[in-house]
C-alpha cells in the first residue's frame, strides 16, 4: 500500500447529499470476478446522464480529494464502491457524514474518509465550484485539513491512522504479525485439520 | 473469574491484542462458495501471496447453481462464471472443493457439519451471513466480507473488535407442534431485527438441550436475523454423538482428548454476559411471519399486529401493503401458491423426515407448487435410502437437487411475481424469493401442512 502522510491536491466538489453506492458504481459493473477495473466506471450513470457532471469537467476531474455532503456511501453494501473511487485515483473523501457500511469498507481498503461540520463542507464546496484552482492539504499525522486559508482538526481512528501512515492495509498489518501467528499456531496445533 | 463460552473461545483465539486496535483473531476454518470468494483468490494472486493453511479451507457450490436434474448446465452467464472461477481457483491452489456429483456437495452450512469440519471451540468464517449455523456445535462462526476472506486465507487471521455477549434462555415446555424454527422466530419477534446487534448469542436452557443438532443449527442459523454477529450452543453429548466418526472429526485417542477440551468450553457457573433474556415458550405453538422482515413473526393462532402496536409504523404500513394482509387478521386459511422446504435453515434430513411424515398418504393441494430441496447430496442420499423421495413424489411435490434454491432468487428457482409462498428459509424481505413474491417463514411442519391444505395452516389442522 502507498503510505499516506500528507496530500495536497485540487478537489472534486460533488454538491450532493446521500450519494449512494449505486451512483458510485452502478450494479451492471459488479459482474467481475476480479477486484480491478472499476475505476473507469465510477459515477458512470451520472457522467452519462449529465454532460456537465463534475467528473466530466477537465478542470476538476484530476483531483485526488472528493468533497461531498451528508450520508455519503449509503445504500448497498458493495465494497466495489470503495474500489471504484480508489481506482479512479481519489485518495481521500471529505464529507459531513458517511454511511456505516461504506465507512467500514473504506477503512478496510485504506481510503481516507474525513468528516467535518456541515457548514464547513457547504462553504468549501461553494468555494471550489467558484474557483477550480483551489487546492486542499490533508496532514494525517497532525490530523489537520487546510483549505481556503483555514485549518481544521479532524478525528481519526488510531488503528486506521497507524495503517495509513505506514502504508499498511489490513492484510499487510496482519502479515506483519507473522511471528506471532506462527507462535500461536505452534501452541495450538491441535486445531488444524 | 467465571467465563462464558463465547469469551473462552474468543480469548483462546486472540493472537494479538492492543489498546485502540482491533484484536487479531485466529481463524481455524474458512468455508468458501462461488459468490463471495473470487475476488479473494484474485487479490492473493495479484499480490503474490500463498494461502497460509489451505487444509483449513473447504469449498462447495450452492448459491447460484440450478437444482434441476440437469444442473450441471448453468444457463446464466454470471452464475456459470462464478462456479467455473471457483473450480479453477481451487484447482490452482489445492483447496478441497466438493463439487456437484462429489456426493458431498451442498449448502456450505449443511456440508461443513456433516463432514465433521465444523468442530466445537473452533473459529469459522464464510462469506455468508448464515455462517452462524455452525455455532450449534459450540463454534464461534460468523459471516464476513470478501476482504476478510482474503485476510484469513493469507494469514489465518482477521481483525475484529471483541463482541458483546448475550445469553438467551428458552424457558418452559412448548406444545407438540412447536419446533426449533418456531423458537428462533419467537426470539426475533421479541427482540427485533436489531436486538442482537454487536453481540454473540449463547442459546441456553432445557429446551435447547432437548434439541437435536439439526434443531440447534436452525436456531443458530437465524442469529443474524436479529442482528447478532453469531449464535452458539455449548457442546454436550448430543454434539459428540453427531460428530463421532465423521470424516474430518478427530479419531481414536485424538477424539477422547478433543472431547475433554470441548467439555471445558461450557460456560462456567456464575459467568456473566453483557445482556441476558428469558424467552417464555410454555405452551407455545407454531409461529410464522406475516410481513417483510423476520421480526414480523406471530403465533399461527394469533392475529397480525395493529399499526400502532409498536415499532416503526411506516414499516408496518409498507409490510401490509406488500403482503396484501390487514392488521388484526388471522393468517390461518390464507391461500398460498408455493411451498418451499430447504435452505441452510431447514434443509437437513430431520426437516425432510418431518415433511415426509405429513405428506405420507396425502397430496399437495392442486393450487400449490411445492419444492423440497435437500441441503446436500448426503441429505438427498439419506432421504432416498429412507424412501422419503417416493413419499414426496407420490404427494406431488418436486424433490430437487441440493442447493440454496428458492431461498434467495439468485438461481433459476424463484417464486413468481405476486405469488404467496410458505417457506422454511430465513428471510422474508421484499423480493427475496423473486421480484414481488410474498414469503411467510415457517417450520417444515407448517410448510408441509399448508402445502397439503392449500392455505396457511399448522400440522394440527390436518
């Protein structure tokens, strides 16, 4: 996994509440038996329906930080939604709130999610829609996020922070415990078949 | 300090525990099926990681396969890809797969126990929420997502926060028509679909002790329907009698040694739990669901709830609109179109025997299509050996090949639009058995009696 310490990037302002996982990755793209190839389909239905959708605008669509509103990631539990966002190149999603399942799926895949107060989010979305050159900086170590000359603190889970900063996903973290696992297995050999 | 069985199993499987970090939990058994495993294999391959203990994995096909005699031919392209991918992955990695015609293929939660792969005190995961079934053996068994399957395949561990513990004790003697299915529906109707959230349930009490392994599996199976992460029953002589001599169960001296260990799993006297509840089943009779989730269960002798009976009114209104029923009515006598016996909840030999007992010498109503789907090839063979298949066929039921079948509308077996089905499965969600189909969850006995009469009825009405 890529380590996440600080990130400075233009933002993709998605001015919507309740962005659901069907919008993020429509069901017809779930047929794959691999975990790759979802990035190109991210928000595909919205991109098709609305020519001026934010991801169709070259001034915005290379951002690595997605900015959206409340209850992001609601609906179906599909983990593909997280994979699609990541494979598109987005490294962090900043919203006023996230759905529980999406939050957990994101954590398992090292997609950084940051929640901020609604007023801040609304203001930032408006500002970035008005000026596509504005960049955002996220400092995960210090748990600070800066935009438009303002800096805010954000809360983040201790374990998830450890993983992101060290570039470990859950699997890397588990594999880093190889010695402990082997010791455990030696003590409990009666359990194996 | 006195410990309950849930904590005993948990603590004996913690590889690493740090404050503010999830526990690293050792996983003894990983069960695989065709729908949720492909991406796990793909990721390991992509990252160049080997399966850590492939002898701890066991795969079969169940969810998306057809259940007709010609089931080897899968018309649906996605289903075929899923099944072929699992076959190829198992072949490539050396994971044991019980494929169709292996004599052990079946619903993963039926196959694990009947092979003795499911053992007391083990931790078991599978990419399916009904993995809790295996808890009947005193195992800690729960459903996980594809990521966690990947983790366990690679490291034999997953990351988990320690669950809360919840003791459910059934108290009293029910009437003769009450079954394990009725017990679990009763519990869910009392505590609700979120009543067990964040918890592992230990089912206890004299009633549980009196149940066969099949009955205990039915109860543990539906733990997830009240939101619990898992459910289990402490092992006892019934458990040991079921397991002894099964293919993967310990043999000889190892068996005796294992039994000593399993006896020590039982909750200590005075052990505490985060939550406890007593469910009174004194004199209770059959239950069934009327609405659109498993907590919408009532006694068959009772009436559907009033809109202001408690709970979310909007959900109740939606449920009545969907099922075409009205508040305060009896369900008895409601005409049905389909009857389904099968699934990981009630697709075992004991369930089929109970159904055969009712169908013997009777006919399925001409207005009803009845599917009887054995949970595994072993269940099917046993049913044939006992002549149950002949009884089913003589009664006019369709005795099919093993698989998940009509439980989840993921294969060709579906309840048609607008049709009403009494079903031994586990979920009565909107569209679960097919778009716009209506499901009433019930015991095999109630399902069979309703199939014969053509309307909702208990065995007692025959």
